[in-house]
C-alpha cells in the first residue's frame, strides 16, 4: 500500500478502504508504523460509518479465517486476538520498523 504509484491515488487509509470495497480480503501495509495505524483507523472508521462496508470487512475476515483453517502451516497463528496479543504485535512491528530505519541509515 505504500508504493508511490498507489499513494498517488490517495492516502494509505483511503486506498485501504477502496481496496476492501473492491473485494480485497487483506491489505498489506508494511514499512511505516504510522501508515499501518492510518490504514487501520480508516478501515475501522469506515466500518463504523457504513454498515455495508462493515459487512465487507466481516466477510473478508471470514474468508481469511476459512483459508487459515485450511492451511496447515498457518494453524500455528492464533485466530482470536486479545488486547495483550495486539499490544505484543504492535511492539514487534515497532521493533521491526526501528531495524529498518537503522538499516536505511547505514
């Protein structure tokens, strides 16, 4: 989602919402933690605002979980997330971003 050509069409949040509206089950936002947050917040706000969009998100989640349940190598990852698990992931993403930033400075 953060590629220049993609972001030329709108913000990462706008593009994430448009991708889900177009049928994407997953959006990939990687390098910058702030962009991950912007995409997440845009998706959440749009789902709160528009019940049809919330249905798209629910269906996407259902399809991803169905695939995950069929894929043996993905079964080691939990499907249910607690706040503690989300916080742990957030911290891991932060560490990863810090590593990328250090590598870019070299």
